[in-house]
C-alpha cells in the first residue's frame, strides 16, 4: 500500500510546470525610481544631506547657505545656485525643488 502511494505521487509531480513568468521590464518604473533618488538635487552645493544618506531619503535641508554679508557676492552666488538648481530640476524631473528651496 505504501509503495502504491509513492508511485502515484511521483507520476503526478513529473507533470508539474512552472506557471509564473517575470513581468516584462517597464522603463517607466526604472525612470521613476531614478527620479526618486534625486541624484542631481543631492549634488547641489546648497543642499544639506542627512547623516548616512540613503538613495531614497530626502535631503535634510534644501537651502543650507550662510550669507557672506557682501551684497554683490551673495547676489552672484544666488544666481549661480539658481542656474544649478534649474539644471538639477531638468535632470531629476523634480519641479517641486523650487518650492522646497523657497
């Protein structure tokens, strides 16, 4: 009786097939994950990252700049930072960056 069970179960398992196939790679998902890492935003000189920063963490502060006290120098620095912020917005596709800075 025991040998009959073993024979029956082995015949059934040989007919099993894998019915799962991985989903096709979706580039929009990859792009969304890349955008969420904010690589260009995190590289900006005025953005302060959290201690032990991780790819999906938001920065601690989006405007970490101390005024020099010299109006012209501060104005030039602000203009340079604005150009870098616009470039980061385009790369990361993160239009919310301006709101975070302000």
